[in-house]
C-alpha cells in the first residue's frame, strides 16, 4: 500500500509523467485541483490530448459558459478554452488522455 498527499503532487497531478507521481506514465494524466475565486487560465488548447474536467464542487466559467458541481466538460484536441474559478474552494478532477507533456498552447 502507498500513501501520498495531494498537496505534495505537482499542481494536483498525481498520475502522469510528473515528479512526484504515483504512476509515472505518458498514457494518461489525472489531477484533483482546488481553486480560489478569481483563479484564471488564459485561452489555450491541446494538440494531442483530450481533457475531461469534472466539477466536484463550486462553479467555473469556460468560454463564457458557467458550469457547476456535477458537470463534465470534454475538450477535444484543438478546441480552445479559458478557465475562471467563480467560487472559493472549487474542486475539479481533470483527466487528460493520452498524457502528453508540453501539449498546452496559448490561443
């Protein structure tokens, strides 16, 4: 049995080609991310990976559309999005398939 702390993982990524990682792989990336209100990521896209974002708690805005707990957003390769956290403590589970280091491009 292994025990780890999410806070010790690289930006919440605990599976993927990161240090540290519980499973070092390029096949998939998995993270649990918690945000503060106002946290923002500028418009970007991935050329290789499909990104699945599941809102566990709170609310976010992506491409001008608000999402809440229970929503799952699927961003296919080359689809552009930004990201804004609307509520303190918003938590998302993010899965990228396949795992693809350096696959984030500014739009």
